[in-house]
């Protein structure tokens, strides 16, 4: 990189900047699904980062983490559908 700085420490234009390498080091994605399952409305979120995936569902108290399989059969089915790639974000 060839950058010239004058006595006032301001960069002169034009600057010659070359990218030698670029890597994604962090990312985060949250997708919200509004679903109807057997006539019931459900809102779920899937939050993914390089460290893992968190699954949330909306209740009257706000967003709750889905942590225990078997506690709510409909959530189990939604989670399984997402895991199997059946819920595609458009």
C-alpha cells in the first residue's frame, strides 16, 4: 500500500490500496418465521452464528428459547421441519 501523508498528517489523493486477502471472520443471521401449524399461529426465530444456532418462539411474555424437546409437540415438529430443511427462507 502506497499512502503519502503531508506535514499536517492528511492523506494525499489518490491512494493506491490493494486487497491482498479478505476473510469473513464473523457473521450472524436471524430469520423469523410466522407459521400456521394445525390452525395455530406460531412465530419462531432461528439465530445462527459461527458458535452455533439458537431457536426461539414467541409467547405472550416475549421471545423464549426452545431448549427442551418433548415439552411442546408443535415446537418439536417446527424444529424438526427446520432441521430437515423444510422451512426455506425466501
